[in-house]
C-alpha cells in the first residue's frame, strides 16, 4: 500500500493496568488530524503511541489493536521500516552514524531506492533550519548536532525523505525547536500528527486530546473551538516565556520590567 | 545455556526472573563458539532430561565472524541497532547462515539508520527473515515468538551437524604461541602480500 492510499487509522481499546476496558469504543484518526496525548508521568502515554508505531494487534501489554484503512495491516507494512507509514521521533532517538549531515540524508535517500529530486538534501536542511535557531549546514557531523538540531533534522527528514503520512512526536518540545513552525509545516504537508506532550500550547493546539490514566485512555476531549479564547492567551504566555528563556540564555540579567508582561495578564 | 569467555550473568538473571533451569559454560582460553559446539550434544540431553520444550543457547559471539548454526535448530543472529549501520557488513558470516536476524534497540536510532541497517543485512543475506525489535515495549516480538513456536522439534540429536564450516579451528595462537609473523606458525598462514585471502563464509 502506498503512503497516499492510507487515509485512516483506527485504534481499538485495550485494558488498563487492572484489566478494565478503556474509556472509548474506537479512535478514528484521519489524514491531517492532530492529536495530543496528555496525562501524568507513568500513565501510559508512551505505550499508547508505541501501540500505534508497532501497529499492535492485541499483542502488546495494553491489548489494543490498530487498523489501517479499516483492516489489520499487512505483515510487510508492520515489519519493513521503509513501508511503515509511521515515523516516531522521541527524545531518545539518536543518530549514531559518524557521518556529516548531507551524507546521512543521502544514505536515507538511497535506502528508499526511489527517484528523488537532485536538491532534496539541501531542501531538507533548509526545512530543518526553519525549525531551529542554531543553523545546520551540510558538512556538520551528525554526532555533534545539538538536541534541537538533531530533532529539527529528523522531523524534516520524516517529512521530505521518509514521506510518512503519520508522525508521532514524543516530548520533542523540550529539545529547543520552534514548535509553532513545526506545527504549521506539518499542517502544510497535511500530516497526521500525534504529540505526547506536557506543553499546554501544543496540547491546546491539537484537534483532540487523549487523556491517559493508569495505563489506559480515560477520555477523548474534542474542544471544537471552545478553547479558542484560552488558546490566544496561552499563545501569549508561551511567547512571553520563550522570550524570557531567550534572554536568560543570552546571559541577560532579568529585571522586573521584563516579567511584567502587558496585555495578556501574566501573573508575576 | 549461556556460553561466554570470562564472565556471564544471564543464567542467574533469567533463572531469577523466569524460574527456568539455566546453565553457563565458560570457554576461557577457547573460542566460545568452539566450546559451544563441543558441549552442544550434552546440552540437548540435559534439556531433554528436564523435559524442556525449548533449549535456548546464547553464545558470546566473540569475534562475530562465526556461523555456529546447526541443522534442526533455529539460528538467530542478534544485532544491536546501536552498534552502527555498518555492523551487519562486519558480521556477515554470522548473518549469512542464520534463519533470522533480530535487530534490537531500534527505538534508540533514527528512521534513516533503521532503514539502512535493514538494507545492509539484506546485502549480506538477501532472503533472511529480519525482525526489528524494542524489547522494552515489545515491538516486533510477536514475529520472533511465532517463528520460534512454529519451528519443528529436534528429531534426532545425533544427526545434528553444523550448517557451515566456521573459521574456528583451534589455531597455533589459540594454543599459546605468542610469536608474531607467519613464519612462526603453521596451519592456516597468511603473509601480508596475500592477506586478502580471508575467510568469507559459505
């Protein structure tokens, strides 16, 4: 099955840690949907996206099943990483290859054995540079990239070279990337995105929020615009904090006037 | 049964966690795969006496150039994804005669490296069954378990032979000769000028 033929995945419920059925009948995810997974540490967020990544068939600890276009996926789709329509990027994802950026991307292009445009490597680096403030170049060593640079490059690689329709991003916001730009870009490419996140801005920005507790989904929230006003305010707070963080990173001494933020009513 | 060179702890760990009978063998001065082949028949009878359904043998894979797989058994080459994309090429003989290559820790590497790792296994063994796993989350394990469960039982242990000839004959260096240079050794010797005539597996 080609990537562009995949238009829907369905998650069927498993059980929580005490064996009780989860709080949903099915979660249908269509092309271009954005979801976030929220819940306390240890509530099963990573296990949830792992079930999607492995296209579980009641054979993981949770007992969930994943259908692709209404049917269990083929073995080929599950087992060959180049055919799996899902890319998972986590804080643990590392690049081990001792290569520079352009050779690394070239290796991935060659592994796909498809015809790609000549300038795909530079296009991918360009896109990665939209996601990070620390600019990447072709000749940089992959192993010497900062966390933010590596995450930015892996997301750009998943979009342009991997071309997978579904991206799972596990707490990538902590890695120093421009999350707004990542989100807009994923929308431009009509990607389905599932975030595991503790970030209010990211969580509120998605179409649906899956709430986890004790290893199971306990609720699926669909705000349908009801959080729009809050979102505007959170966006302001987020920008304020970003600004403050940048000042601290730049070595500034922070005075009261920096933290008295006008207009959005941030409690000081 | 775990075969290792100097120290191993897997037997104690697995016994404690799963309550299964375990055993370990230290090969010491000997190549662990050489040792494995020496004790394999005894080990099968040990397992039979315990009425075990399954005998798992893990060898240290000291130099990763061996093909210690036998007939009637299920041969698994375990490759760690974090060992670098070129490692399948370096471990070629070990992969070539295996039934299945199991790649572990795939959650720790990038998508590109996952794909390249698989490509390089295919370069070595074009039709080998490959399973990418992350044992912490259970990724890929169902295929491994199915493959093991559906493998036919041993019929006659006395008929078991090696699938190929591994480069593990006890050599002059193994028996303690310390001199450097081919002039001091016998058996398989290589001067520098003909050094490319290396073992390439079957």
